[in-house]
């Protein structure tokens, strides 16, 4: 009887045990156990797993795909794991760069410098040229490991030693500022080829000034440097002998004749002098009027340069005929010919009055080609002396000669 009761109790207990579900170590995971486990036992797991992690909200890529499950799932309750990077990876930056690790890192490797540089370009210090090829520690040194935010962005913070040892030009002696980008381009790969920022309005560096070393104009530093040309070019002014600037008393405002491109060719504005250049004078070289480089005291009278022209002229002969030496009375600066001799006002009206159109050439009246002081009236008028003597018998001092005719008839009228 006891044996029967004991047997019945075990049967009831067995039935009850079979009715109790097996505890689920993975929490509320509803997958079939065979996705990961073998029928022969819970371990080892199937290789490869039939379970595909990509079916979850966190597909495995890069280094995550090769990680062991327990590397991320410390608990068998797989749902009890975060999907943020910091849930598994301690932030070495202590939150100073934010919590979006994928802004700089990728799942293949932590050291994705390309992504890091791209992120750097969104900061207040984009990386250009030489900076783009540097390792992070080259600039982010002397700080806590992986600390970047407090790194100064001023050039002098990294390049003070370069600044102090530079001798061409000597930055320290010339008191250059340590704002490197004032002279050096941030996109340049070397320090060479710097162009110091110059006040473009007050003194732009163009022409011959553009290629000079700063120390050429600023030997004692940059304070109170004069912008007047003569302050740098006095020696050139004093040395110049053709023309001799000092002897000639040339202006010391170099820019009145020279440009910043070169000393030559010079452009002296002669029109601002007491002898403006007009006509044929404009095309002459300076030496034609200023022989020997002599400029001070050069006469402005035409005859001073054109005496030979005056003496050589034979039609009409100026010297023999006593023509005035004021060339401008008859000639213009454009050319010697045609000449405009004012015969009517100075001597006798031949372009107006009774004699207008009554002659063809100067020789009609001036019968002696070697002496224009000699003239004849009687040859043209064909007077008979007997008739003229009778007609002038009441005129005192009458003479039958051309000069006498002119004295009584100075304007050619009866």
C-alpha cells in the first residue's frame, strides 16, 4: 500500500514538473532556440549562426561584425544593451567633443584620420596644406591625453620658435607681429613666398616694391616709416648724372617723373615747367635741348636752339634780310613750314588793301634775293619819271625812288 502511494506521488510530481516551462535566460527573446543552439546541448553554439544580427535595429559592420557576442552582451538578456558608442566604449575625450563618435571614427577602425580631418574642417581651425598632413599629436601636445578643445588656434602658440629664429628677415629685431597669417598664406605648404600685408591705400606694394625684402625699407622696424620716395631713394637721386638731378634742382618727388615699375623710362611732365612741349618738341629726346645733362638755366628763346636754322635759311635769307630772331613770329612748333609772316602789320599790306592779289612771289617786290631790305615799287607800277616829277612838283623832299614811295604811301593807297 505504501509502495503504491509513493509511486502515485512521483507520478503526480513528474506530471507537475512537465507542466512547468523551462526558464528563458534571454529575457523576452522570441526566437527559436535552434537559431543559435544545437540539439545536442546549449553549447557550443552553431557555427555559423543561423541568427542574422542585421534583422535587428543594430546591423553589424566593420569591427563589430568580428566581435564575440559576449563582447557587447555582457548579460544573456540581449535586450539589455545600449546602441550608443559610449555604452560600450569609454569616451577618452571626456565628453568635450560631443557623443557622436561616428563624426570622427568609423566602425572599421578608431584611427580614421580622413573623417577626423573632415570633422576638423567644421571647427574654428580648418586644416589646410601643411596642417592637413600633420599627426594630431603634432599640434595637440602638452595636454591631457585625447584633449583637443583647449588647444589654442593662434599661430604663435605653435610657431613661436620658428618666428624667433627666422633671420631673413629678422622677425624679432624688426618687431614683426606673431600673427603669421598677416604675411603667410594658410594654404601655403612652406613659409617661403610670404607677402607682408601692406596698407593698400597708403602704400601698395606693386612693381619694383613687390619683390623686395621687408628689411630693405624697414631696416629699423616698422614704426614711423616714411612713405616718401626720397626717404629710400636719396642715394639714387644724388648719384644720377644723366640728368644731374642735384645740379639741375630736380624735384625730390620721384613719382612726378618715375613709376614704381622701374626708374626708366622716366616721364617728366614738361608742361608743368615754364616751357610746355608742343608740336615737334614733344618727340625730341631730352639731350637735344639739354646737351650735357644741363637742365637748370636752359634758355627758352627759340633762337637759342635754332640759330643754325635761322642762319642757313636762304629763301628768304633771314640773316641778310634782317629778319627778327623771334622764330615764333612766323613759325609754329608743329613745323617750320608753312610760315606765317605778318607782312601787313609789320611792314606793308600785301594780303589786304590795294595790293591784295596783285603779286605772285616775294621776288616781285624784293628784287635782290640776298637782301630783303631792298624792295621796288616802280617796277610794278611802271611809272614814267617825267610824269611822276610833274605830279609831285609841289611835294617837298620828293624823290623818284621806292623808299620815298613807301614813306608817302605806307599803306599802299593813293
